[in-house]
């Protein structure tokens, strides 16, 4: 599981698409103001957290382990 991981959401980027909630409903939820929030990191295994983070259309989700950011397969130009 992924209890040792940390998930951060950049609220300046998040536009409330809900993709992360679709991929990892136990870990993400949408707040009333339309931002994604992290409810329980340990509810989703790491592979699925990755899919959720990589699937964010605006790259607002970052994964961290032991204080270091986990590299994602994002399209970087
Ligand atoms: S997928 Fe990204 S933009 Fe969409 S709600 Fe989640 S964090 Fe926000």
C-alpha cells in the first residue's frame, strides 16, 4: 500500500476535472469549491496513485516519498 507516500495538489492549477477522483476515489474527493482534496493516501495502491497523478490534465498532483518528489511519466517538452 501507499501509507508512506504523500500526495500534494497544487490548487492554483487544479480545475476540478475530477479525473483523480475517478482513478482513486478512496484517496481524492472534490471539495465544495471545486478543488480536489486528499482524503486518505493509504486507500489507494501506488500504481493507481501514479495513474491518477499522471492523468491529471493540468499536472496538479505530485507524489512524494520520504520528502522527495516521485518522478511521473508526464509529457515534458
Ligand atoms: S485531476 Fe487534477 S485538475 Fe482534475 S480534480 Fe484532480 S487535481 Fe484537480
